[in-house]
C-alpha cells in the first residue's frame, strides 16, 4: 500500500466466529487479519470496526419471525469483538491510532447488513486508502462494500481477501467484484 490506510473491519464479533451464527472460516480470516494488521501497523492511520448490536427481540431472529438465530445481542459476550483481533486492537490503542465503532441493527424493527446505508464516519471520508475485511463476505461485507461504492469510494478500496469469511464459498462476493473493475483485492 502506498497511502496511509484506513482499516475497515465488518462485524468481527464472537457470535460470527465461535457463537450462535459462527461462519466456518471466520477464525482463520480474523487470525489472518490480526497478523496482517500488526505487520502493516505503521501504515494504518485509522481503524473502523462495525458491529451488530441487536436488542434481545430483534426482527431478524427466528424467535421473532426472522431468518437468523439470536446473535450479537447488545451487552452479551456474543456481541463482543472476537479475541483473535485483540492483539491488533491493543496495538492500535497503544499507538493512539484513531479507532471508531459503527453499531448497526440496534432497534428491534430494523435490520441492516450494511454499516453505511446513509453515511460514513469521518475516518472513511478522509481515507486515502481503505482496506476492507470482515464477516460475512456474502452479506454484511458485500452490502457495506456496495454502500461504500455508492458513496463514491470505489477507487480507494482494497479488499483483503484472506481477511474475509463467507457463509457461502465466496462466490457471491467474487461475482460482485468482477463487475467492479476499479476495485482492488489483495
């Protein structure tokens, strides 16, 4: 990477790695991301994490007529950042690298796969280079990516492929990437 990096990590949460909605490759993807982040820490100028922070009666839960098991309920262990990323988070804080958390799907009646449906945080607005990773490639990563593109950030985005876990085999995200010639992957 030539420019300072804004690292954007979509939903790196316990429930998506080892909890009620675990994605099979999430542990490996988050471990890779942590190592990559530590190796590139000198290039990182800011970090944005997103997280589901659902109420206990969220509309996406099967108990409420939705399609997903209860997951990432606010104030539970499942909603916490996955331990694989804690060494990276600690180093970010130790170096005083600006860090922000974007919470989504916080009300019972509204679900949101994208973290950026209406706007982006200032760290992304100022970003010269956005490195995007997270969980799950065919849902929240994809829809957040689509909204970043809609907001005009296409030429700044690099997808960190090994740092993305998918519920499917990665086909959905790959097919979308194929339609976006200005997107970069590494």
